[in-house]
């Protein structure tokens, strides 16, 4: 029974990203970009977020979106560009 349950759980985890063809909504992308301190970082967050699949947790974002969010914490545009370029 434990093996069957383990197989079901693993198969659900395996198929979830494939079955979910939904993307993050524009409102959610705007909410994430709203925390950015520079306009450039907000634009990068919107660009990277636009075609990203909907996820449950923020640690499931792809590398580019994570880097854009990190760049959004910078106080200047130059620092944000450096963070984004070094991160990706």
C-alpha cells in the first residue's frame, strides 16, 4: 500500500507541470513588479513573468524571474542591471 501511495504521489508531482498550461496572470506579475525599486527592474520582472507558468511557491520561479526579483531590490538602475547580468 505504501508503494502504491508513493507511486501515485510521484506521478502527480511528475505530471503537474505538464498538465498545468496556465500562465501567471498579469495582475500577479504587476503585484510582483510593484515591489521593485527601479522602473528598469519592474520592466524586467514583467517581461520575465509574462510567459511563466503558474506555480504554487515563489521558489519554483525560473532563474530569469528570480534574478529579476533580486534586481528589483537594488536602489539604482545600474546596480539592478549588474545584479541581473551577474545572476543570469
